[in-house]
């Protein structure tokens, strides 16, 4: 080889795939060795610059790890929300025990029902219900007369 290496041949050397002839030429030509060394230095500087730039941008892009307090707050909020949603279902699904009345309870209920009906009948027959007597401005004689009507 009489001339120096071409740019394609230099690229193959830098890529690590030089041919036998190029390797032989680099053994004899100091200028081509200097060219390869200069290109390796430039590429090395470029590699270092891109790595530091990438690291700088990575630090800017990666958010700071969130504090534990918001995470705990979200967990508590989700637990409260879940409890608020699940509670009606849990309360609703409780088994209802049917109440079976006893015979003795039925007799007292019949008596109390009868007394209640009598009270309702007395209230309906009175001209002024007992609860409205203070508003009606009636005298105590009228109250006594309604009490007498109830007794009858």
C-alpha cells in the first residue's frame, strides 16, 4: 500500500474489524497510527460527554421517591372507602331471627290492643283532643267533661 488509509478503512479499524492489509499498513505508517489514535481520543471524549449528559438527564427525569406519609394516607383512605362500601352489605346480610310470640304474650297483646282501641275511640268522640286542650283555651270544666266521657 503506497497511500494512507481511507476513511472507510479507518472506520473499520475503529470498529475493530481491520483487514490484514490495513493492519500491515498501520505497522509501517506512523501518520495513519496517529490518525487512528486521534479519532479514538475524539470518540472517547464523545462517549464520556454523552454518558455524562445522559446521567444528568436521568437525574432530572427520575422523580424523587415520594415520602412515606402520602403512601400511608392513600392506604388509610382506601381502607376507609372500602369499609364505607362494605359496611352496608355486612349489616344487611346479618341473619334476621324470626320472633315467635308466646301464648301468654298474645293474651296481653290482645288486652293492650283492646285498651288502645278504647283510647282511640275516646279521642275521636271528644270535641277537642286532649293534646290540643291547652291551645283551645277551654276551662277545667271542659277537661273534666271530656274525662267523664272517656270513663263512660
